[in-house]
C-alpha cells in the first residue's frame, strides 16, 4: 500500500512537471511569436527606409542633372559666356549712339559714354553702368550740368536704347522736354522728329508748347479725382 501511495505521488509530481514544462513551452512560443512580429516590423521599417533612400537617390540624380545643366547654362550665358559678349556689344552700341545724339543736341560741346563701375552696397559690391559726360576730352561731373543738359543726356540714352532693342520699337518718353530751355527744346524736337521717321514716338508732357509739332495729341483732364480725355 505504501508503495502504491508513493507511486501515485510520483505520478502527480511528474504530471505537474509536465504541465510546468508545457506552460513554459507555451510562454516561449508566445515570446518567439512576439520576436517574429518584432522582426517583421524591423524588416518592414528597413524596407521603408531603403525605399526612401532609393527615392532620395533618384531625386538627387535628377537634381544633379539639373544642376549640371544650370552650370552649363551659366558657363554659356554667364558673365564669361555668350551673354557677356552680347551684353557688352549692346552696351557699346548704346554708348556710341547716345554719344552721337548728345553731341548733336549740344552742337558737339558735350559727349557721353557708358562706363561700367563697381559700387559698394551694404558691405558688398556690384557692377553698374554710369553715364560719363565729357567736354573737350575732360570728364564733367553730372552734378555740374544744368537740369536741361541732364535731361538731354537721359533723352539721348532713351533713344539709343530704343534703337538698339528693335528697329521699330515705339519710343515712350515721360516729360522728356521738361527743364530744357528754348534752344534745348528745339534740338530735342528735331531729334524726336528724326526718330519718328523710323518708329512711333509717344511723349507725355504737361506743357502745351509743342502740341502743334505732333501728329496726334491726347489731352487728359483730371477733375474730381478722375481722369478723362479732354
């Protein structure tokens, strides 16, 4: 009887151990399942990261290609390329033509040309074009000129730019005769009459002195806060 009791007790003990082992196995299977899911999440994240890396590489390749094209264009049209040649040529033509016109209006007393200078601006520097006025081969400061003479300089460059841009481009002038004396206005009108032979000339002016010199005159009357054609 004692032997059967001990055997039964042993069987119970073994069964408990089996249950414990089965429970442990189940827990480990759950842990393994969690680990597999975590691994899958990591692999998915790695795949997404790799996809983004590939996408960024593709974008970088496109950007690099566009940058190379832009650099090629800069080389072609930049300060040392084709644009510079064209720009310098235009500036030379404008400068020469303005010099001729200004000399004509001042009866060869003055002449003008464009000079490219560098001016400091907020700690930096930039290239600008500045009209240079000469009299008898000597440079004359712009501030030493009368208001009428400065107006003639502007008119000369307006006409020169218009002629350089296009053969028949309209010339639009705002108060081009303002500040000129009688002789200066006469010279300016002769110039505009000459220009009008090859292109339309539009002059905005507050004076009615030269109305009869133009083919068509539009009068704008400002009254009660509104502008009307008179």
